[in-house]
């Protein structure tokens, strides 16, 4: 699933956001949704963050939500070289974001499968921070796919 959802046009190499809310908005903007759809998903993401930060630590966040405004699973990857205060579990700034949005009814469990695959990729890349060195989306996509395929 991860490999199918990871697309160059859904990668932000140099995020401009400075805080959690603007980071979520910037990531969502890549999906080119209608303003009212984006607003609804943003509200759901904020509710999810209120339960507990999806900043999992070591510079990574995996914000995710289910929403009736989408009919398929969507993945957006963002990199912030400066880092963003995302109230991560370890208190450190977040540099790598994996935004995952899915419809409430996901018969193939693609949402959960993809979350697991993201977690596996993250475990392999957090120590090197190599993802901060890429200059364009294609390089980052190729790198993430290589890590993913190494299993």
C-alpha cells in the first residue's frame, strides 16, 4: 500500500510551516480539496491531535484521520529542514511528516496497513536523518521506496 500511495506530486521537500496547525494545513493543501473539505479534514486532524500528538518522536510525525470527504486513502509526505514544534512525544521538533487520510469505510484495511508500513519505514530511517538531504520530491520518493522494499 505504501508504495502505491507514495507519489512525487504529494511530497513537500521544504515545508514553510512554523507550527502544528500550519503544518497540517500545508500538508493538506497538496490534496487540492475544496476549501470546505479541507476545513473538515483539518478539524478531524486537530481532534486526533487533541487526544495525543502524532509526533511519534525522533523528528517524525504521522498525523492521520478518517473522513467522509474522501473516498480513497491519501498519503502526503513533508520535510521541514528547520523542524516544527508538533508537541512530539519526545519534545523535539518534527522534520518528517507522513499525513494519512482515509474514508471511514475502508474495506481492504488500507489505512491500517499503510500506517503499519509507515511505522516500519520510520524505524529504519530515523537515526540517519538522510531524508533531510534531498533537494526534490523524486529523490525522497526513491529513497523511501528503497527503504520500504528492503523490508
